[in-house]
C-alpha cells in the first residue's frame, strides 16, 4: 500500500451546516507509473443548497464558483442529476415562500417533485 504518513487528517468546521446522517465518504487508492495516489471523496448533504467557495472554514485558496457551468440546459444532464436539480429548485422556491422543503413534506418519500 501507499505511504499513509503523508496523509493529513481532515480537521476544521464546515463552511455551513450539513446533515451528517446523509453524508458519505470513500477513500480510493490508485497507482500509475510507480506513483500512488489516495483520494478522499466526501459527499455532503447541505442544509442550504448553495455553492460553497470553501469546504472547511478558513481554507485557502477559495473555490471559484463562477467556474461552475450553470448555463447548461437541464435536459443535458442524466436523469439522476436532473432530479437533484429539480429538487434543489423546488426547495429554494419553498424556502422563499416559507413552506416546507421536499425533505419535510409528505411527498418526500414518493420521490416526485412538482
């Protein structure tokens, strides 16, 4: 296996609130041409669905969220991504109106977002 002595623990406070029970992580190791790489993939379920310019408070450099392509038409994404985008749009609209989000509404289990 690779040299894990060079790995640093992930420490700090997340930029914004998350739902810990809905978050996942995986560690993957790969090697090519006598170099090994270990990658941590962290999937966070954010309370407020917005673009973060950092993950851990105080991190540098900042993530340039203007580089995210938000101009693509929703139909260019796969079905799972389309569903997630529609859910985010629905939840943001519900929040603006002071109504419950898809997580707390009775239809949450049905998987259908109006």
